[in-house]
């Protein structure tokens, strides 16, 4: 009698992940029904089956929507954006900025980056919330710049462990980091403002590196041009005449939050309210598109297929890239963060969020020289 072959049984996911997978399965079923009903239309089918067309249309929609809302209600954009997209976009940036490293090295690198990030978070909590007078308490950005240097050195060390070649971009990056850290020491306020807004444009380079073909490059070029053009429009007040029709809102009453609170750390003398309101609008607009690039444009470009993946497929890829343990940690952080926001006063909760997010821009800077090109075919 022939013995039956026993195949190994895959381990069942933990209950918390199983619940999440069940929810995603239901979402995929709803998605499937929606697609069956809508893909009968040729226009919608071409939109679904073409990545470049889909990203271009979605970017234009995001550009127009966020430009309009940021121009008139910048504080609402700055309030809702981090709550909805803050942690997911950080996860996405960590995921797609470390593709130059193989799977084993990437896991160690992610753990190291989370450790550095945790140290910066604790440091900012101590000085911002508990007002502890510890080292560099008057210049917290200097501590973050130092953490940036450590992160870059460790990434470079891991890069060399893989016997990968050193090229000019690493030398240039080292020079830029040296200038940045020097500027942080001598011009902390100006550097903080430049980092606050400037880091929202760093994903453009990651988007460029993620392009697979000429169609993706065309979408990137058009989108980057429009992104920068509308940013110039905001700073020059090109559309300020619309404010005569509808006055913008720079205050949220029930939170007692005014836009001047955002820019007050950067202003030492008399305040030009029009100029600084443009800065707040630019910050809200660029932050919103920064989220879009990290969470939609870049991930889509790294998919092999033209159509967008299912929820379950995306989640499985996430678990594969980070490991189930890291997913548990991320879910715990998300749950803890949500509970904390429910019980803290708004101003305190906002400080806590910026303590978490402040180093994120530095992490994006340190990842620039290690971004891997996704170029597949430029002959289509």
C-alpha cells in the first residue's frame, strides 16, 4: 500500500494578523464585484490596465484637490494628513528606499533604522514634552543630524558588506551631509525650515528611480514639473486673487489652533503674515503630495503587472519584506498611537506626532544615495 505523501502545513498566522487578513479578503471580494461591474466600460478598463495612465490621472486629481484645499484650509490638511497617512507613508518609504540591499541585510538595516528612530523619538519626547535639559536641548535638530550621520555610515557599511561598488554619488552625498550638519549648527532655524518643507520634495528622486519604462518616465516628468510649478505659484501668490472671492481659513476654532503656531518657531523679527501664510499653504500642499508619491506612485512602479494588486497580495508582500514580528510591532505602535491621541490634549498630541515624524525627513535624506534603479526597458 502506497503511503500518502504528507506535505508540510504552513503555520497559521497569529489571531491579530488572521483578523486583518479576513478583513482584507472581504475588501477584495467587494473590489472584485466593483471591477466586474465597471470594467465593461472601455475607458475604465484602459484606466485600470495601464499603470502610467492610472498614475497620471490620479496625480492630476490629487494635485488639483490638494492645491485647492491647501490654499483655503491648510490647517485641515495638516491635521488630517498625518492622522490618515503618517505611519503608512513612513512604512512605505522605509520599504522602498532599502531595495539596494538583499533580504537578510535589509532586515538588519530596518531594525537598526527603527532603533535610531526610537532613540530620536525618546529624545524629542524628553525635551518637547517633559522639558528635560539634556544634551543639545536648545538645538534638537543637531541631534537628529547626528543620528542622520550614524544612519548613513551604517547603511554605507552594509552596502560595502555586499561587495557593491562605491561611486561618485556617495562622495557627493557625504559632502552634502557635511554641509547640512554644519548649517544645522550655525543656522538652526533656517535649516529647520528648509528641512521641514524641502523633505517633501525628496520623494521625487525616489519616484524617478522607481520608473520601469519610458511611459513611467513621462508620467514622472510631467508630474514633477506640475508639482514644482504649483509650488512656485503658491509662494509667489499667483492665485491670491481667489482670496477676494473666498477668504482662506488660518484657524481651527475648536482646537484653538492658528497657523501662526506653525511658523512662530521660525520667526524672530516682525512677521510678514502674507509670506508666512504662503509658507503654511506650501507646507500643507507639498506634504499631501509627498504622501501620494510614497504611498501610490512609487509602490505602483515597483509592481510587475500593469494593474493594481489586491489588498491581500499587497499585505503578503508587506509581511514578506518586513517579517511578521515587525508587522506586530507596527500594529502595536499604530494602536498605541491612536489611543494616545484620544487621551492627550491636541497641542500635546501634536508635539508627540512631530517627535515621531521629525526624524523621518532625515531618514529620507540618508537613503538617497542607496536608492536602486527600477529601470527595465526604455525602448518601448
